[in-house]
C-alpha cells in the first residue's frame, strides 16, 4: 500500500513548488495564479493516485457499471457474500496469514546475523556477497522459479508449505539484509564498546544495544519482507498449486472464474494487511522512542 | 599562557610505588596496518594518581588507552591493573571503566538506566543498584535528570552521565578518552575541575587521554608526553615545563622560542644546536640592563592580563611577555635572555641560566640567526 505514503510526498512537493512561484511573482494576481496551479496539481495527483483505488472500491459494491454509463446500474453486497461463501477463500486467507509470518521469521533468522556481519566485520569477498544478494532480483523471477521447481521435485518440496516458504524467502532476502545492515552500521561502535566496558558479554551487547538500536531499521525490513511475501504469486503458484493457495494465487482463480467485481472485493481484502502494517509502522517508526534511537550526538 | 602558573593545588600522590594498586604497562607494542603505532611503551601509574597521556593526534595515545581498556589486543607486552595481569582479558572482564570521547550513552535508556546498566550486569540486588546509582548521580549533580533520556540533556550533562556510569562501577582504573573535547571552552574548565575534584575525593587511579596541554597541566599528577608511539617524557607538569627533555616536549608544553643556533653567554650564535627560550625568560626593558641587547618591538599581541611582544634583536627574534606598561610597536629597548635550554639533535643538554645579570653580554654578537617561534601544540613534524 505504497499509495498512502507516496501521496504525501507529491503534496509537499507541490506546496514547496507553489511557495516558490509565489515568491517569484510580484503581484497579487501572481499569488492567485500560484494557488490555482497548486490546486490543479494536487487534484491531479489525488486523481492519479486515488482514482484507480476509488474505481476499485466502487466496483466492489455495484451490480454492473460499463463504459458508456456515467453511473453504476445498481448497488449490491452480493460480491462480498460470493467471496466470503467461497470455501477456497478462507483457506487462502489462512494460508497467507500463516505462511507470511513464518517467512518473515525465517528470513530474519537467516538474514539478521548476515546483516550484522556485513555491517561490522570485514571478511573475504564482503562486497561481492553484499551485491550478490541482488542476483535474485536481477533476472526474471520465472526463470529462477522454473529451475528451482526441478530441484524441488527432486527434493520432494513441490506442493509443500516448506517449499512455498523457501520460494517466498528468496524475495525477502535483499530487504532483510540490506536495510538491517545499514541500521547495524548506523549504531556507533562506541555504544557497543561502552556496554562491553560496563561488563556485558558480546551476546548481551548484541541484544541490548546493537539489536535494540537497529530495531527501527529491522522493523522496516520486516514490514517490507512481509508485504513481499504476502504479495508473492508466481513462485507460490508454481510450487503451491493446486495443493496450497495463498491470497494472491487465489486471486488468479477468481479473476479467471468470476466477474471483475469479485476481483475488486478480493483486492480490497488483499490490501487490508498492507494498510494496517503501514499505519502501525508509521506510528512506531516515524515518531516515538525508536526514532529517538537514531539521534546520537 | 596559563600553563606557566601552577594552579596551587596540592598534589596528593605518594611517590613510593605501590605494588598492589595502580596500572603498570610494560613493553607494549602494536602494529596496525603495517605501521608501528605503539613502540615498546612502558608506563607506571601509582594508585590514586591521575596521569595524562598527552600528544598530538596520531601519536598513539588513544590506541594505548584502548589497549588498557581491552578493546584492542597488544602485539606484545603486558598490562597490569591493581596487581592483576589483564593483558588477555576482554574489556568486559577488566576492572577498568571508560568515559568515551562522544560519551557513548545509550539513547534508548534513561539516565538512570544508563548508569544502572553496569550494576544490573553484575546482578546486584535492586535496592543496592538504586542506592548506588542515586549516590553517584548526586556526586555529579544530575539527580534531577534521573529519568531524562540522553537526547534531552546538554552536552555537559551527558558528559557527567558518562562519568557517573564509569564511577558507579567503582573501578580500579578510570579511563577518560578526550573527555572535554566536545565541550565549549568555558564549560571545559569547569568540568575538568569537577573531574579532578571527584578523582581526588574518591582517590581513583585515572588515565586521561588528551591533546590539550592546558587540560593535562591543570589536572594531572604526572603527564606522559607521547610522540610517534613512544613516551618522550613522563614527569610532573612543573618538571615537564622546567626541564623538557626534548624539543618536542618543550614546544608541546607551553610556549617556546625555538632558535637554531648555539646559546653562549646570553647571545645566540650560529651553530648546529637548537636554543629554546621560554617567553617569560626574556626580559625586556626600555633602559639598558646588564646582559641586555638592543631590541626593537615588532609586534604587540594583547593576551588579556599580559601582552606578548615580538622583539627583534641582532641574533634572533624573541617572543616575550610583559604586563603593566606596554611598549609601542617600533619602540627601541633592551632584551635579555635570563634562561635558555640547549638541545642537540632534539635532546636537552643544559638548562643554562647564563647570560643573566652576572654575565656581561658578549661584545661581538653573532650574525642574526634564523628564529622561529612555535606556538604550543603545533604540528609535531616540525618540532621533531
């Protein structure tokens, strides 16, 4: 749900742009013109970002709405009952809500120690490894998944939860390593040294100081990993179908088999976790004590 | 320069070496990046003594401190704290506590929690922790900031929290890494007095790393002047000032007229030696004085309660201090060197008081020798 955050940025940019044009103009007419331009710009941006979402939201509640008509034919909750009465849907929601947290947790366990090592130690081929993490994102995913599938067949991982988790972890590795590595690197070494000087063991220092101070970065990485895992469809479909469907893969089925209003309902459902997570992250990361952790004098 | 005046404080340490307490460093070596940072360093700090490691940046003083604290392992040599060999112990197991240059307070903990953390690690009973933390916060006058976060208090207060966090551990050895460098000039003087006062009250063995000779002179029992990984001289502030062993120490501690030439009977002659004259050992007067040579006032720099003069004599240009009546630029008078130090190859040979009133001036002064006045704390390269 990047739309909410993106929306803020153009608006502030618009305000800044506007104040500049006001400063440059030397009459009242110029000021008015500036304000009008800002208004047009803001309206355009809102339409551009929120328009499709609005279209989606309306479609979830209409009986039918086709092109030449300016107004929908009628309103209904039918599509919601269709979605909620479909037994496959419940299973998909459940799968998504179970698999994504597992993916985030496994990814954190694998990647956070690596992130710490990247931030604090200088080992052989450190940069190569760090850049190499992008390899998974550098090529078309489908090619990677196809080769992975043949390996999974050999290892009996096809149509298993473990297989899905592995496929989804691949998409989270970059987030879970790069962002926390930057966060760990941002923790001043002297803070860790001070803790050791005070008598804390290395492990204790890691948990009470390093991890604690890198937490905002790690949370951001966790949110992004969760969303990446939650939205992952290609690999999950390849490995999971027809045994396991998650919400995005279930969506394929819905789009193919039902009218588009059902897909609209499902998209809204799919975006709920993202919105909730983003709001929670915004509250906890932007303000409050975690942000304070980065203000070192 | 205030360094020339002793603060009048009584120095408390006893000269007899106590074998049990204090810090002993012997034969310390450290090579970093193929460069010898510390070269066979030996140092003994008596129990209850405050010693400064003083030197320009890159002289190895911070490296030495980090090795004492246990953040860096020496290549060879031993470090003994309170009679215990700690060379191979990690920082968390050493009986020393450090105050970091940037204070290194944990921003996610309150002042109280910062100070309590070392005690919490020692698994002391809660009541004792509270009592000890409150005691030490009282000592540094920070009880009112008990529940503040480090980000909410001033730099000077953060510094005191860092000190409290070290003191609460009741360490055998207190280490301070450039403790005052992040404070403004006025606060610096006050905080260094506070540190000295607390150190005296608790009788805690302390090592301070600093590049500020003023700071070192005013708080230390003894100062180890470091240069290029070695201790050039280790002595009391007074002795360092009066009898600097090398030109490096002489120029680093206080101010010195550094003149290339031999000093003979109050006059500097052309030669291979280096003559050092403290500005306060140059006597200037408008009337002829015994041993004085004609001198022209070239510059007058106000320094507050005294003025600094640049005096051009036949043999050299000398800096001198005057208080009271200040001569005008271009005034003609007489300058006499009361005391001079002679260095050969950078090493002190004599501290000659010749050329004073008892010895008449040389009748035929040598040609003007190139004179070079170096301010204190100038770059080490040209002092060597």
